[in-house]
C-alpha cells in the first residue's frame, strides 16, 4: 500500500498513525510544511519520502507533491491527514488522483453541521432543531417556537470556536450585529445535558472493528468561553443505546475504512439521546491515548492494521475508566504536581503540556489517570483540579 500522509507531524498524534502504517508494511509518503530535520526521528524513519511545501493551504502545492509521488512510485492507494481541518484538501486530492475514499462531492456532508442533520434524520436518531443563516426575522421566529437560550455556531468548522450560548434578546442582538460577515452560522435549540461520544474504527466492508465512548460532563463551549480547565472520562463499556445510535448514524453516512468520532447529547430533562455532530477522524484532546489506557490496546496499530490488511476479529473489551484533567496557568491549584503523583502513584498514566493551539479548550497541561470505577476517576479529577482561593 502506498499511503500519502498529509501533515504527518501535526497534531503530534498523527506521527503515531504514520509510524504504525510503516510497521504494517505500507510505503508512507509525507507532505507537510515543517522542515524535514524538525520531524522526530521515529517519524523520519517511518517515511519513505517527505515532500515539504511552503503552505498547507495552497492546493497547487499539494497537487504538485502528489503528482511527484505518483510519477515516482505509481498510483497512490490512500491520501489522509487524520485531521478535521484538512478534510476538504484530502477529498480533493482523492478526487483529482482517483484515490479510494471520500471524494470532493461528499465531503461537505461531513463538514457542514446543517447538512449533517439530514443524515441524522435518515438514521432515525433525534437531532436538535436548527436554523441556518439566522437573521433578525428568522431568529425571532425560531426563538418564539423554541425559546431562549439558543446556541449559535459556524456551520463549517470543528471545536467550540465562535460558539455561543445566547440567553436573551440583548445577547442575540449583539451577536447579529457583530458576527463575522464571512462566516455562515446556524442557530440551534439549547439542550441541557452531557455529551457521550461513540468512537472507533469501521473497516472497508462497513464492519465496526473497535468501539469506545467518552463522557463529557462539562460544556466545552463554556470551557472555551471561560478559559476554564477541562475534564472527561473514557468509559470501560459502551452504553448499548449509544452504540445503537452510533451504528445507525454510520450506516446513514455509509462511511467505510475510517476512524470515527460521533458526539451525542444525553438530555438531562428526559434522558433522550440527541445527535450533535459527526467527525470522521480520531477524537482529539488525548482521547486516542485515553482509549489505549482504558482498553489496554494500541489503537494506532489497530487502525493501521485495518487500513493496510483489512479488518478482523471482535472489538476488544474495556478494562478501566480513564480520566483526563487539565490545568490552566492562570489558576492556582490546591495540590502540587508532587502531591498528585504521591497521592495516585501508578494510577497516573500520563502527564504533559498541551500544544498551544489547543490550550484554550484542552488546558495548558494535563493528567491522564485510570481506575476501576467511574467514581474513582471523578475523585482523582476533583483532586487534580481543586483550586486554592
């Protein structure tokens, strides 16, 4: 297999996917804007060749790079970045060079939140009511029907950037008068609840080869707006209702040979599962490693084996609950790093700094830890994030 890996160096987890592809026997050809000498040695060793471009945004530069690889090595089998931001570039290159995978005519369905809703309805999973391109008149009618608060967010994009909860008419008016003119927004009804994810691997035959689920008890939108620290938990087991909803959504999108990350609300009001977003990429914020610690697997290798050789076997079972708790530099915490290590010992499985570009949502530094119960990892998160006033 000849695999073009776009941006194999960023985010940092991408290099793990590229390295595992090499270990499974693939010819891995990298394209990126970083100097080759700046790539970590393990990644350098995994790349058969690396083509540096000046800008990741210039399609002509990417086109020339893939053309060069094609001339030298023959037709490419895959083109992938493992990054939400580059989904359109990925799809365009697959279209231009007739490479297997999602093409340019379908990728908007995976990027635009408004288009996702059609597939959620096809899946039979409830989704939030929404309004595309709200203006004064249409927003007033939507709010008359659904009430305040509402959530506004870019139709195209990922994460919580430019996502706001509007609680009254004054906040709505301010948004309508100050929103960027070059960004299309959608307005959604506000759902009070937690987020449960359905994450995993689906092979080229549409068979799910791995599955996991994360639980977010905070609002990511509020974490970003308040510059707060973040916590979440990788669960030992996937709730059957979450699994059923996730499988129905994957079937509706007809997705094959992908890492997937599906976000669902669980309403505090009535317990309903409500489809929020679908992302055909690995989950971020150390979640791939959370999966590894919870399931005692190497999910990077599982993905590479599936891509290179095809899927096989039953999804492995979980063994632990894994927690993630970040810290913010501007906060003062009650317990030192030394306190935490002494308190939890081998229960702490990872500690490190977060890449600056992700720090607003994911914290400046973070801990991962695991235990036998959800209650215990909650206690560990409480201890790590306890503040001194």
